[in-house]
């Protein structure tokens, strides 16, 4: 998929005289546990055109495979829908109907991307699933191509992240010193919690202790709030993503 996307981007730039990026952001893929998150993730993807305001119903978007999944068009030979919809019933018509109901139930109440549940920017699943995937990677010594390999190898230390965040934002520490809301220190505190949850193996109480004056439960809430700030295409949202990327690039080498 990465190769197809980059090749098509090069084609468009060359033959249509375009400059800059064709697709927003770098290509990413996740290892997803089928039983817990696959259907949820597929619904989120099919609802992207609705969320963007392009169409009112996912079935109206012409560049989506959704119509094949719900039986509105015959599947091309290269597309298999059975595996994804296996949990929706035994008969094809039942699967198509239940899958359509599941996806379109999210039109009015838009489901969020489960960003806070992704481990190391690479794995989405239960704790047991994550453990098995990591065990398999380590046995095969296959961590070289994993985005957050330092997390999985246990090389991203909380103290190291603390120092990098303070240096990046030009502050002495994260514990409150005067007004925090709207300050560089306040932003640094939010970013530290977000990256510590997503890029280290530290427990909530350990993260809370570095920040000070917050409880372990606040760490989880803060992580989710900052994750929401990363979504969308507003200028402020893009800035949050840039800062997160700048900091994580120091650990993914």
C-alpha cells in the first residue's frame, strides 16, 4: 500500500504538473486484532467521506469499497469481503444487512478513531494480543521496520522523554510554576503525558509523578484529550501533530 500510494503520487506530480504532497501525512499501517477492533476500524474508514462532508451516506461515495460490502455492487475478483464480515452472520445476505446497519449507525453518532488504544503507533488490540505480537516480533527479530521499535525494545525511558520535552519547549520542568493554562509549560505537560502514554511502558502513576499535582486517572483523561487535539485539519491541530512528530522522531531512529 505504501508503494502504491507513493508511486501514484509521483505519477500525478509528473503528468499533471503538481508540486508538494498529494496525500496528507505519511502512510501508516496497524496490526489489528480481528475479534476486538477490526469491525470498528472498518466502520471508521467507510465513514471518512461522511465525516469530511463529501456525502451524507457512505454508500454515495464512488471511491469506496463500501457498496461491495453491502451488496449494492458485485465485488471485483481482487476484493474479499467475507473475512471482515464473518462475525455478522453465516449467510451472505445477513452479513451484508448487519454490516450495513452497523456502519450506518455511526452516521448520526460519529465513532471516534481509537487513537488512545493504539500501542506504539503500530498495534491495536487487547493486552494479550499485544503481548503475543511483541513476542512474535522479538523471536523473529523483526522490530527493525516497526515505527516505534524503541518502545517495544524498552529503550524509551520516561526520564529521557522528560528531558527531551523540557528542552523542546524551552522550560526547566513540568511541575507547575505560576499560570500553566495557555503557557508553554502547560503545552509541554500535555505533550509529555500524551507521548509517555503512547511511547513508553510507564504506568499512569509514574507519569503522574513526573508531572506532579495530577492523579493517575487524570493521566488517562489527558491522554485522550490530547489525542483528540491531534485529529482534524485545523491549523492548531496540524501544529500539535508537528510537535508530536518532532519529538517522536528523536526516539524512532
